[in-house]
């Protein structure tokens, strides 16, 4: 079952990598902005997840759970707004300010945040592999955004700040819904989360004309962002999170920056200098650090 969970999270990471690239292409071809795309993405995904929940027979069960414990609804609203909506918006805005590869790599300081949060919550020092992942992630992002020169930022400042904010909200998504899965189905959680996030985004940016999302030039981008990058990705991630720890799931999902960087090179000719490339490599090594160091330690104990 753990192997299945890892595969689910890897699929989610790959889908999210494609979402970043689709968003970059979308902003290049469309006059719509990051909040417009957030509203469309979340409303569309919310409708689909609502239908999935109905077909699975889980919608009524979720409503009953909320009626028994009304506080659950407030928790779902928190997940939808502070987790999903703010993560989506800041990620799209960071791509619009820079590019998908840089935004995605910076966002993947998220596992470090999750590891530190779980350690504080459990009042336990992180394992050696987890500490190494934190160090590698921080060092990698430093090299990526400065190119090794502390007085020079190689990536637009707005892209850096927004991607770091996205990492923080992604950490909420990586940690928060786990306890909700013990009382309600994943599809119900995502449906309510997407709808509440969409409503809050719409109140900020009341989109009335959705025709721009269905223009032929951006139709595939819209499809990928909603179906692959939201419905499939979050369903797979939360399915994996159900069986993995928060730290394991968030670190496994860091396959996303590797896919994003490689694809950006081939699709958009996004290039990095040698020190920036080293920074990207360090972030990617942070993916494997907990597993590699953990296995090595267990062998020594034997």
C-alpha cells in the first residue's frame, strides 16, 4: 500500500509540473491574470469533484459528518481559502512574474517547511535525512535566485516572494487535510475546498466572462490546469497522503521541479547558468535525501 501511495504522489507531482508549464503558456497567449485563472481553475475543479463525490456516494456522507460536527465546515473553509486558493494564486502569480521552472523550484522549499512544522508539533528533532533535505533545499534556492552572488538576484524579486508564499500555503495543503480524511472522503474534502476557495477568489476578482479560457490558443492549457493539474493531481496527492506521513508525501512530490526544469528547457528554452543549475540539482537531491539517509542508517543499525 505504501508503494501505491508513493506512485500516487509522484503522479501528482508530474501533473503539477505540467500545470506550471501550461500556466506559463497561458499567460503568454492570454490577457487574463493569475486571479482570473485561480477563479476558473477552482470553480471548474469544484464542480468536477462535486460530481465525483456524488457518483461515489460520498456527498451525503460528507454532509452528515458536517452536520454532526459543524466545526468541520470551518476547517474545510480554512483548507479551501488559506490552503488551496492562496497556493493557486501565489503560484500562478509567481509564474507570471518569472517563469514556471524558477517558480516551481522555489516553491519546493515546501518540504523543508513541512519537516520543520511536523518536528515542532511532535517536539522531536528531525531525522538526519530530513535535516539534510532542509539544508539542500535552502542552499539550492539560494543559488537559483542569486546565481551565487548575494548582491544579485537572478530571478525577478516578485517571482521569489510569491513562490515562497506559495510554498507556505502548499505546506498547509500538505499537512492540514490529513486529519479530515479520517471522517470524510477525499472527493468531498476537495469539492468543498475548491468551492470555498473559488468563492473567496471570485469576491476578490469577480470574473464574469469565461470565454477567454476556451479560446483555441489556450484550450489545451485550460484543460491541463483544471483536469490534470487540479482534479487528477490533488486526488492522487491526497490519496497518497492518506497512507504517507506529511513529510514523506511533500518530499516525494518534489519530482515536480525536476520535471518542470527539464520541460522548460525543451519547451520554452529557459536556461540557467552553472551555479543556478547546481541550485536546481540541490533542490532535486533534497527529494532523495530522507530515503537515502534513512536506508543507510537502518543498514548500519543491522
